[in-house]
């Protein structure tokens, strides 16, 4: 759901504004990182960087579905790699 809001709705609107696609990628990455309140600041920095990558994928592919699939895949991998230790 968050991909449709952040990289679907927000990215589309902001990329068509004076921000352009690059500004929209940065701003949606900030919003996305700040929304992950369960993480500390270093964790949010990692989320921000992954948001930049997802934003780039959204921009170049012109598809929110690609970001949904990449985000889902990283969540699944994280669950199996990190999950047992949490």
C-alpha cells in the first residue's frame, strides 16, 4: 500500500511540479524514511537510500508495480535473513 501512496500518488504529482523527477525522488525518499518510525536514525538513512533506488526504478520504468515487487522482495528476504535474530 505504501508504494502506491509514496511512489504512485506522491511521486507522480511531485515529478510533474517544479521539483521534477529528481526532486520528487529525493522528497518521496525523505517522506518514506520518516514514515518508518520503528527504526533509529541509521536505519532511516538506509531506508532513505533504498527509497532513492526505488524512486529511480519508478522514474525509469514509469511503473509503480516494479517498486511494489522490489519492495516486497526486499521485505521477504529481510524476514528470512534478519527475522530469526529479532
